[in-house]
C-alpha cells in the first residue's frame, strides 16, 4: 500500500502543480472567468476581491504549494483538503457548463466539470487516508474507553480497599474495646480489693 501511495499522490497532484504554475504565470487568462465567482465574496472581503487577478494568483499559489506538498507526502491530508478547497471556485468559474449555449462547448465544459468532480472525490479520499494507522477519532474513542475502564477498575479497587480497611478497623475497635473493658474490669477489681 505504501508503494501505491507514493505513486498515486504525485499523479493526483500533477494536475494541480501544472495548473497552479500556469495560473501564476498568466493570471489574466483566468481572471475574467473568476469574476462571477468573486462577486459574491466582494462584499465580505473587499481588499482581496478588488482585483480578480489577485484572487486567481492566490488560488494558483495554493494549488501549486499544496500540490507539491501532496506529491512529496508532506502533510498530505492537509494538502488534499487545501486542494479540494481550491477546486470548488476553479470549477465553478472555469467549467460552468450550464451557462453554455453551444452544444459542443456545453459537452466539453460538462466533461471538464465531471473531471474536476472526480478529482474532488480523489482529494477527499486522500484527505481521509490515515496510512493504515487509526484515525484521530478512533484513537480518541479508544483512549476515552480505556480511561473509563481504568476509572471503573480504580473505583472497584478503592471500594474493596475501603471495605477491607473498614473491616480491619471494626476488628481493631472490637479488640481495643475488649482490651479496654478488660482493663477497666481489672482496675475495678483492684479498687474493690483496696476497700
């Protein structure tokens, strides 16, 4: 499985590395297509969306950086999630097949949209890949269950120890009470003999 990961990650990342590099070199090519996607965000982040080219450059830089990280196996789960995040606006901006009037263009854009949807699914699988190790959620559940068992065991042992100590204390009290009673009886006899 390790060999499969070492081969599959660079293959999955290659489209993002080349696309990100191409976008960084020439952001003007993608900027007009990005404007409809940027417009809803413009009211929330004005400094970022004043220039659609800036957003296209940022998207390309993230794709290039995260693609390289995924290809080399450096924090691959985070890189896959970052790539999945950049793929959504890229797909909506570049492959809106439902807006095309020409049947041939519509079919080509639908194919690209479906390809990006497939890449998105592959990135989600890569983001969930734990390299054969248990996930954080599983490890958390297991640690919690182990902690609960240890707490029950400690409580049970403490209860046994306390009940044993209570039994020993009762025996000690009985013994001391008996000794004290015998001592008092001896003292009374001694006093009675004097008088």
